[in-house]
């Protein structure tokens, strides 16, 4: 806990104590305490008594409670409250004001006050320790999440490169010009992957350019120009999103796509409003291919985990497979 916050907590406590003590003094609990001659010394003595009791428990006795020795802590609290109170009354009797130490009412009230001040010291120290531990726990969780995100990104990138390089390799002998263009496009994509993906969030406009480049590389494999459809609205360019978050879904749509009579085989839509990003990806697949059962694949597991970390309680991911159609529907609430 920061030192300024500690000072503020202690200052508030002692301000409340002084105000309460002033009101308590007005009740004339102590005999002859209403005189001007006795009020100031008595008031000062009470402050010394309270400070001593508070910080005795704040620094030392709280350690017993922290070790979970609750019965021992309670016994020591009661014992010290009695000892401190008696000592306080004796000191008062021989210094500032005449006090009848045998007065039952006076002694009990003073002991209760001492016990309360003592527990306040332990309570303040306990709160500070709890707050510091909570901050440390949050920092540790953030560090762990950041490390996990980096690992997830590292798992995504090689998967993408492996598939793309295989596609380019198949074009080298069939169409060198297309292969050259593909390499240039891949180089631009790698530049994006190397520099921009280090950020937690990027403008969706860059992500759209990246997706378009990826689709361009993939379309070189197909004769039908209408094999893939990609739509998005201009509002998306103003939105920020975690980098390469949507690529896994698009990669899988190409990996498992299967041409049937209908076009497009792969249909991708990306629409944004002020409050929500909506991503939709549909592709046809061959029901006879066992590989199409991919809802638990490594890539999808990674992106699900990233969504949980980056957009907790702010996203809805629906993945469905029916007949020969595979659909991914993702909605993210924007801040």
C-alpha cells in the first residue's frame, strides 16, 4: 500500500477519535474534569493512552492474530486492556486529576474503551495488509495473463505460417508470378505480425487489411472467384481489437472448406456499431471428412482463452455445425 494512502487512513481515524473524545469529555465522565485546569491535561493524557494502545496492537499484537492464534489473541487483548487501563488510571491519579480507581463504572468504561482502541489498531493493520496482498495478487494475475497471452500468440503465428508457406510452395512451379505476388503479400503480413501484434490492441482497419491479404493468398488456390465473400462496414475501421483474434476462425474456414453447388463456400461478415462488434464466418464442409469435427481444436481453444482474458463477460461466441455447414458467430461488446 502506498505511504500516502496509509497516512490518509491513519489521519481519518485519529480525526474521528479526537472528535469522539471531545464529545465523550463533554459528558463529564471523570469527576472534576470540567474545569479548565484539568481538561487540557486529561485530554492530552487520553491521546497518549490511545496512541500507545493503538500502535501497540498495530505493530505487535496483530502478529498473533495473523498467525491464526485467535484464542491467544483474544486473551492477550483482554489482559492488556485491563493492565493498560489500570496503569492509565493510576497515572492520572498521581499526576493530573484525582480519580477513584475503585469506581466500578469508571474502570469498566475505561477498559472497554481501551479494548476498542486496541481492536481498531489491529483492524487498520489488517486492512492495510489485506489491501497490499490484494494489489500484489492482482499484479501477479495480470503478469500471468500477459505471459499466457504471449504464449497463445506464439502458438497462433507458426500455425498461420505453416499453412501459408505450403500454399505458396504449391504455386512456385505452376505460376511463378502469382507465387512472387504471394511472397510480397506474405512479407507485408509478416511485418504486421512482427511489429503491430506486440500491442494489446490494434485498429480494426489494420486487421481488415491483414484479413484481406490472407484471403488473397488463399484465393489463388481456387478457380472460382466467388469462392470467398468478405463484407465489412466502414464503422469497423474506427474500432480497436486484439490482434489476429479473428484469423483462427478464417484459417479454419479455409482449411476445412468443401465446395458444393452453392457459392460462396466461405462467407465472412464483419459489422460494427458504437457498442458492438459482430463477426460471422460460415463455410461448407464435407460431412464425410472426420477432420471437420474441430470445435475442440488447438487453434479454437487458444482463441477462446484469449477472448476470456481480453473480453471477460463482454463476448458471446457461438460455434455450430449442422449438416454440411459450419458457422462461427462472435459478438463483442465495445467499451
